[in-house]
C-alpha cells in the first residue's frame, strides 16, 4: 500500500509587505477548507508572508490544524 498526502499548507505573500490577511484571504480560506472537506484533503494552515514576518491562521486560532 502506498502512503498518500492527505493535507496541504498554503503560503502566499503580500507584496505590500503587510502580512495581515485581507478579507479576501479569509473568504478564500473558508472556501478552500470546504472544498478540501469534499475531496478528503485537509487544509493544515494558510500562511500569509510579508516583509520579514508572517501570519498563520492556525496560530491565530482561525482554523484548527
């Protein structure tokens, strides 16, 4: 039997340098969590990167890992 990945981590940067997630980031995250549930792929953490820092949705308590 082969082992297969069943989860993903998403990472994207904000060119403005401010890693604070936008309302669009939050909305697409909710949609991706729901889509992942449909196909059996868990979204572990969406991370937004800015100038020298990041925001993890899991660390903020916005989604569970």
